[in-house]
C-alpha cells in the first residue's frame, strides 16, 4: 500500500482543516487506517483509527470531540477533519494502514507493522 497525505497548512487557532490520505496498491478497503502526528521535539503519537468498514472509530483523548476520521473506500481515501484547532495541534500528520485496528493503535511501538504516508504539516498560529 502506498499512501499520500495532503491538506495541511497554516491556520489560525479556532480554524479547521481537512486532511486527506490517498491510497494505492493493494486492497485499501481491507485495511484499518489511522492518523498519527509528531510535534517538533516530541515522539510520534496516535491520533485516530478507523476500521476497514468505517463502522468504528477511535480517538486519542486529546483530540476527542474536535477530530473526525472517515473513509471513502470507493475512492481509496481516508480523511481527518480537524476543528477548533489549537497551537498544540501543530505537528506533521501521518496516515498509516494496517491489517487490524489494534496494530494501528500500537503503531508508535511497532511502526514496521504498518504502511506509512509521507506526512503533511499542520501549523496553528495563536
């Protein structure tokens, strides 16, 4: 699976962005898809994951209520809608694919188990 993330940018606090991750290669719809982020000087952290069907989603506590993950299997794309942006959301955002949700959620401990995109920069100004 090849992943291409896009949609990042510079936005003021309180604003919104929608990140996209386009997949190609092997069967996209069979993979759980996730988003991670890495702020300057910090470890990469889990943000959200969605099951292959889109029926179930999970979020890090720090983003619940502000971030929404979704997917379009017909177009091999997963999205991350980010609302009420805060300066602490500034990071490079990465999408990832894995065969199981639990493997995606464990992606920071076992990154080699996942396919990764190249990242898109989100910068939030105060």
